């Protein structure tokens, strides 16, 4: 099913194909240009941009930006924006941190006494939350994304991308999501889930590749 048809089957926002947002991942302060990684909350982070579809599957990710960079700047310099710019009759939805574009729908700012605009904002906000839920699911599935990475920056980038890929594999395998925030309750489930995903993934690769 095409992305637009998939979105329409689960949500109401017309011609949308997915949602866009950024999420911060804590890291140790790099020796080179370390100040650039300090975000507005004073934390040392990477600002990770991602998009997802209606099935909570990530459809793009950009892990190349330090925490001080604003979400909108990352978007304006992203490959996915260039792809969307060349495509007609589809768009992503995002929050008010981004500027509206033909390929990106964002909320009206302070739509006072205009029912149509308020209804638009309400629907967009309700459906845009899918990307926030997607980030929440992956951070519960892989708790390392919620805490501070203590490895080299180049390794951090690879690990984040690997988590994105494994999350999508888990979705394809219909592996249960980890809802809630009780880490003690889900600790054992996380390990079991990771082993299951990796075992299935390795098995699938071995069927396609002759060792």
C-alpha cells in the first residue's frame, strides 16, 4: 500500500504520508567543537531528525547534527526535504517549530476565533503525535537512547542508526511495543526482545547470503 493510502487508512489528514520531528540523544562532550553540542537545556546532545509513517515505522533519519542546531535548520538541509520538494500532492506534518511549505504542513500560530483554523490545528496535533510516540517506543525498546552514550561519537551515530533499523525490523515482525515507563518491569522484556530480533535478523541474512 502506498504511503498516502496507508496514512488515509488510519488517519484523517488528507494526502499526508507521515510525520516529522527531532529528538535529542545525550552524549559525552566531544573534544572537537564540543560547545556546539550543548542544547538549549544545557545538555550535551545530538539532535536527531526522523520521519515515520502511519505504522510507526521510521522512514528516514538524520543523525549528523549537534544539539545546538534548531530543528528547522536540520530540516532545511536534509535530504528528505529535497525529496519531498520534488514530489507533488503529498506532504509531511510537523509542529510549529517548522515553517509551513507546500510539502510540510504545520499549525497556525494563535488562530483566535477562527473555527476552521482551530479544527485544522486540532487534527494536525492529534495525528502529528505519531512521530513522538515513535520516538517514545524506540527509546523504551533501546534504553541506551534515553541515557548518555559513553562511546566515541562515530560509534554513537552507528548505534542510533542500528536502533532505528532494529525498531523497523521489530515492527515488521510484529514484536510487542514497550508501553509505559516502568524500566524495572520492562528490563527483562527488553533483553528478550533484542535477542529475538537479532536471532531472526541473522537467520534471515543467512538465508540470503552463503557463508
